[in-house]
């Protein structure tokens, strides 16, 4: 041991404030100290009374009166919780008491030496090492004063003969050794107490702040249970009420025998895994809990307590039940829906499908799982399918779309697809789910319906007998072409025709012959017009031609050509060959005033010209000239 190195450390240990800190009692310890001091006061009173009765000396009353007065203020301070102030006052007054006693008796006797030692002990324990050192120095100093100031000695603690070692030195050495031993012992005790308190505080904090209920039950009579506040809150009891109850008391009667068997297994050294149990609350309802039970042993390995950590899992069980129901409903929906459902990972690898999904594509379910979803899409639509995946992973919502799928036999179907992401608990996408509905039959119906609509529209705009456009269709076409002619300042003509012999044919040969004549007339009109001209049946035996881009002269030339064609291509009616003829009226958009012309104007002009042609012997062509009225048609060649 290196004395030079360790002696300063030893002295610092004995004199530092932190080496032997004062013991800070709690409320219960404070009351104990006050009560002990009260007992000491009573002992001092009785001792003083006895000594005075034995000696009848006034000095005895003075000495013991001072001792009582020294203790009373300290007792009052401790009663109010001011332990440190009371300890300082008590130590100081007691030291003065024993000092005065040694002065009266003429030297340091055994009583005074024990009194000073008591003061030193009191100072170290309650005030710390420095306070004890202070009173140690005062006591040794007082020994020196007595040694050189008084001649009589009545010492008790002579360690060596007085001739070799003076009495005051012996007493001083005794004080120093006692102080050192007491300081070191108090230091170690304090450290052990601090460690114990810290461990107890940590355990108490864990015990009280745990989110789980904790029950610690003794295994020896009388059986007592320590429960934390979470246990009281969980079961609706107070902590005091739980102190006389065990978990076995709170369990249903049917489970208590099993609980006793579990305890036997624990006592036999077997480890019991957490188990579930129903516990009764104070209100009468029951909760489902998970119990983790274990034994607490002493240092010798003997079981002392049964510790049970109880967790309320009622809500968790309810959530698990709801999740299980949701999963069952989803599974039922997944398997029983009429639509095909496919679940694929983020790389478009199929991981699950329902029976309808396999049936739609003509595969078995195990043949689909593990394959890329693009294998079942026509090659032309593989890129759009990849774009859907990218859009979903980018967080965009993909509307319902159509996709052409390949079946196992090579046939194709059209499917309506709804795609979305399936997320995990952390919010990250796990899978891509697609729901497909076979709409092949619907697409065919739509195509048929579209074709029917086209045909219906065509029928609605076509004259049933002649196959030419009906009046409504002609009016729409003529109005559109007139607007174009007015906008672009181009010519346009309108020709109205009337079959002159239709009434005679009907009366002579019947209406079927009249219908045949109408069809023949319409066919000649259809072959006579240009591709962008329109011929239509206006009403009865009246027809109309719309000639975009044709001036009046060209329209008159076409009318004259029609007259010749009618004569040259007769119709056979019941074996009789008959040439047809028609009265024709022509009207054209006049140049210069085109923006003032309406379709009603053109129709009215052409109708007036037609009426004039019929009045002039039939089979004629007349032209309406704005400002001049109806005129005979010229013989100009047709123009585009």
C-alpha cells in the first residue's frame, strides 16, 4: 500500500461533504427521531430527579436543567420536519452540556467522554462528516484545555498507563478512532442505502408506471397481494381492496382448479408460457386478459412471491375478431364474386387469383400463379399495361379501362379492368389488385346497336319506296350547303321535279304500277346527278335535287338532260312500255345578294317555277329569276 498516495485520498474521504452525507429521513423517519428525542428528554428528567434526590445538590438541578433545555428546542424543530436545524441545535447544546459537566466535576470523566462521543456520532449520522469533524476537533481541544487547566483526572478510557501516555491523549485517540470507524461505516451504509433506494425507486417506478397490471402475491400466511394502480384501474377495485384478493379470487370458478395446477407447476420449477383468462371486475363485467406468471425467489432460491403481469387483451381480441371477420368476408367476396380478381406483386407477377379469374382465361389457378400478368395480354397492349403499373406506383388514380386478354386456347376476350394498390400496415404498397369483367358480349351488343342505330338513322332519312333521301334529310343537306355557299360566295341551285303521269298510271294500271314508275323515276335521278349532289323525294310525285356549286345554267342543262333520259328510257307497266315525263322548276342563289337568301326562298322560287312549268302544258323546264319572275329555261351546257 502506497501511504503517500492513499493517505490524502483517505483524508479527503473522511473530510469531504460527499463521503459521508447526512442521512435524510423521510416523514416516518422524522417522526421516529422526534419520538426518540422525546424519550431521551423523559429519561433526562427522571435521571436528573433521581440524582437530585440522592445528592440534594443544586448543581445537579442546573446541569440536568441545561440538558433538558438543550433537547426541547431540537425536539420542536424535528416535530416540524426541520431535522437538520434540530440536529445542529441538539448537537451544539449537548456538547456544551457535557463540557459544562466536565468543568463542574473538575475533569473529563467517563460520562463526559461518552457524552462527547455521542455528540460526534449524532453529528456524523445526521449532519455529515464535516459536522462530525467539527465536534471532534472541539472535543479534543477541550481535552487539552482540561489537561493544562485542571489537576484532577477521572478518565475511563486509558489505553496505556498514564505515565506513558497522558489521559487526555488517550481520550483524544479514542475519539479519533471512533470518528474514523464511524465515518467509514456510515459511508458504506449510506452507499448501500442509496443503491437500495435507487433500486427500490426504479422498481417502484416500473411497478406503478407499467401499462400492464402487476400482482405480487405472498406464498406464506397471511396471504397478501401488492397490486399497482393499473391493476386497480383495470378491475375497478382500489389498491387496498386488491391487497386481500388474488387472481384466483378474480377468476371464474371453473378456471380456479386450473390456476391452482399452474401454481403447482411453477413451484415445481416449470416455466409457464403466457396464458389467457377471464377476470371479473368489481362492476360485475368480465375482461379477457393475458397473464405472464413467474416466481420471485430469495437468495437461497426459495420461492417468496408469485408475480403476475396481466395485460387486458379484450380490445385486441375484439380487433382480431373484426379483422378475422373482415378477412373472411373478403375471402368470401374474393372467391364468390362473378368478376375475375388477380393479385400480383409490384413486378406484375401473379400471386393469387379466384376461380373466376382462372375460368375467364381458360387456365387452372395453379397455372396462372407465378406467371407475369403481361403473358395474358395481347402484345399490342403490353406497353399500356406497364404504364398502368407506373401510374399506380406514382400515386395516381387509374380510371376503369378496357384490355384485350388472351385465353389459353388462343381466343381473345375484351375485359373491363379496375386496378388499385394493396397497402401494408406501414402504408407501403405491397400488391397490385385488378378486377376484370368479361365484356365481350357487351362489346358485340354495342357494335350491333351502333349498326342498328346507323341503319335506323339511314331509314329515318331515306324514302322507303324510292331509296332516295326523304324530305327531312334533303332539307338538312340543302340548309348546310346553302350556308356554305353564302359563307364562301359560291353558286348553288335547287331543282324541283313533278311526275306528270303518276295519277293517270295509278288510275289505269293501279298503285303498284304507280310505285314501279316512281322507283324507275328515282333510279334515273340517282344516275343523273353528280356524287356530291343529292336527290330526294319531296312529297308524293314531287322530287328535289340539291346541286352545290352549280349555277342556274348548269341546273337548267341537267334538267333538260333528265327530260331526254326520261323519254329515252321508258318504263314497262303490265307489258305496256311508257315514257315518263316531268315538269321541272329551277332556282339558284343569285350572285351579289347571296347573304339575304334563305332555304325557304330557294324552295319557294323552285316551286313557283315548277308550278309555271305544269301550267304551260307539262314536260317543261322553267327558271325563277329574282326580280324577273319565272322564265323559260335556256339551253346552256352543265357547269360544275
